[in-house]
């Protein structure tokens, strides 16, 4: 999971102009075009920073680029990978107006006085959990005892693990914690760990394609409080106050991009593959097919955030002594810039 891992310093960009230009006449990362059209010159340059390397959590952004949804809103959107400080820092400082974040990191940031705000839930329910190769015989949290967990030393990791192990009378102190470093899940489980925390839409699907069976314990299945939003699209309070029309336009086009990915998973996968050719096409296509229905799931519209989800998770974090102050969940998110909300 990104919020547990170190962040690569690479900065790559994909522009939102349908002709491929980036508004400055420079070569686009998408198709190599250097032509600058009159329409391109009139677009407003806007950046959005990812939380991690591009994957199917981000397909809606790339679809909005490819299908011209941002351009229709007058925006020339550049998609960036995060610098060493991470996406949250870039958004909070105003270096970029929008970024991919997580409910857990926004919750922690706000109690520390960092005014990040979530604008939309990318995926309606938490698709992350603890995964292990099937041969490790981990079928419930109690089976974590005596096993080696690969993580990054975050207090949240142990708190979640302890929370779900407590329900079965298991002892989290009997789990050996090992720092995974830069190793991927498949390398680590063959080397020195038994289980790790993954997003099923990417690593779980990759396990299927590798024909390496895993057992997946979704954290949301053990507590409603752990069915939080991960990832989300974030901005900062100043951005909302200074330029609400930009927020509205960006979110309208972004919503259309994710709706496109919901309605056209195969085509959306091809868009991501074209934009990021280093990705494994087979994995992208399989992941997109699995994830597209989960973007919206049972919500009335893509991106909608329920107050109780923010409240419940904040209370859970407080109960685990993970917050250094009072958390006001009502200020941490807004649905006001989603298309249906803005149309009211």
C-alpha cells in the first residue's frame, strides 16, 4: 500500500489535450506530438499528482485526458508521479492543486493542521487486505500468529492487524514484523515473509495471472470502520476558497473519466496501456475488468462519500491512539464538487 511505502522521485507527465500537446509546444508523454493548436493555447494548465506509479486506480484520470473531458472544461491536465515528499505534501503546499490520497492519510494530516480535503472516493469500498500464498494456510486473522508479516513499520499496520486479531482472541505480539524494503509481494513471500497488505485489484489480480493462489482477508470484512475510502482525490482548503470554479470543472471532467472507465472497462484499459506503455497489458486489462464495477459499486454516483464512513474511521483511529488531536470529519471531505451535487 502506498501510504506505507517509500515514494519514487520520478516525475512523468501525460497531457490532457486530445492532439497530444501540453500547451507549451513540448513533446507529449502520450503520443509524442509537438503541434500546438489554437485550442490548446487557450486551455488552462492544471496538474494532478498520483500517489504511486500509474495503475488502474488512476484509469479515470487517463480516460478524461484521452476522451477530451478535461479539454471540454477548458483544462490542459498533466498527470504527474509524486516527488520524494509524496503527493499529500505537494497538494498541501499548493505545488499542485489536485492529487490522489487516502482517507487515512488525510485524517492524520488534518489533526496535524494540514488542510487537505477529499473531493471524491475513487473506489466506493476498501479493496485492500492481508494476503498470503495459499500454502501458508492463513485462513483467518488468528492464523497470523507465528507468521512473518512484511510491511513498512507504520503504526496503522499494527493497529489494523491487532484490531482484527483481537476479535478472534489472537495475539499480535506473536507476529514477526519484517521490513519489506523495495521488494514486491511475490519476491518477498518467496524470500522471507508469509503475508502482506495488498490491494487486490492489482497484486491480487497479478497473483491470478501468475497462477499463484493466495488467501485474501479484506479488512472491511472485520469492521465497518475499516471500510474506508482508499484512494481518494484530494485538494487543499485554499484551492477551494480561491478557485472553486476550477475545482468544479476538474471534478466534472474527472467524474466523466471514471464513468467512462465504469462503462467501458476494456477501452479504458487500452487508454491506460497507451499512456503508460511500461505497464503489463494483460495485468491492466484483467485488473480493469475486476475494478471498474467497484469504482461506483452501490453508491448513487461515482465519487460519493458518506459522512459516517469518515466519522467511523476517524473514531477508530482515535481509539487506536493513532491521532494526535481532535478530528473534525465534516471538514475532511466534501461532495459539493461532484457533478450531481453542483447541479442542485
